[in-house]
């Protein structure tokens, strides 16, 4: 505080000194015939006063400009950090909102499945609603028949051959049926489950294999692939779907 006050006083002193010395020099130069010749020592003192005051004011201006530049850089850096934090919070909120939307989508799909639906119609209606809500690229619904899982419904399958059948423990789908644990794969082999259309072909971003379990027994397995949504949110959605769907159909399955 004392340093700032001293600097303020010294600035005014330098400015006044420069004005006085400059005025005297102009007066002596303009009225030298009247006032007489000026002594060299006085001339030197006036020039020293002007130079010293000018140098001090110039250095003060440079220092102030440097401080303003630093303040501006700090302000821009702070604004950039706040922008990044705001962007992070926004993305986090969007992701949370998207997960809540998937939970709502799961409940919406379940509401569209009648409690008394025939088991032979379940796969077709389920894939139809999954494709509607999640924009699936492809899907297969397997139902268990005498310990063998057979495809009962498909959606947008590019292959002309029939989907394979499997038993519990055979292949990835069989392992899911055996372990009764949902599986979502994100690193798929090149060319795996590519979807073809008139505009070309596209690989999926994830492959979800979902067991439908009732009273400790795997009744069916859903395989579906897509690309539009985050695999983690898809996994959460299918967990809700498999649990609540089996609860709704429990009486019909019994």
C-alpha cells in the first residue's frame, strides 16, 4: 500500500517537473532577447529534469502495459478453464440424462409387451420395439426348446443363411445362457455383423447378448447390434429390460 502511494506521488512530481522544465525551455528559447542568454548549467539542469521525468513516466507506462497484458492473459486462461469445466459438467449432465432416457425406453418397451403374449410372438414383438427405440442395426431372438436355443425372430439380418442354434455353454451366446450374465462387446472383428443397405455397409459399435431368465432358468437369449448409443448406457438399459420384462411375464411363463 505504501509503495503504491509513493509511486502515485512520484508520478505527479515527475509530470509537474517535466511541464515546468519544458515551459522554462520554451520561454527562454522564445524570449531569449528579452530575458538574456541562458546559462549552460541551467540549460543542462532543465534537460536533465525533462529526461529524468520522461524516462520515469515511460517506464511506468511500460510497466502498466505489461501488467495489463498479464491480467488479460490470466483472464483468458481463467475463462478457458471455466469453459472447460462448464463443458465437462454439461457433458456429464447430458450423459446422465441419456442414461435416464434409456431407463425410460426400457420401461416403454415393456409396456408395449402384453402380459398374456404367446411365447412364439414374444421375440418378434420385442425386436420390433427394440429397433424402434434403439435404432438397432440387427437382432436375433433365440428361445429354448428342449435344451437347444433356436432363432424364432430376426431383424435386419444380412446373411441369407439361417441363424445357428446352440446349447447352453456353446459359443458366446451359450455362455451367456449358462452364466445368465448380460454381455456387451465393443471390440468386434472386422466384418462381423455388418449391415448392408442401398447406401453401403456399416459395422456396429456394440454387440449385446442378453439372457432372459425366469426362476433360475434361461428362457431366451437376445442378440442385437447397434451404433448410435453409448455401450455402457445400452448395458444398463438391457439390465432393466431383462429384469422387468421377466417380472411382467412371470405368470404367463409359469
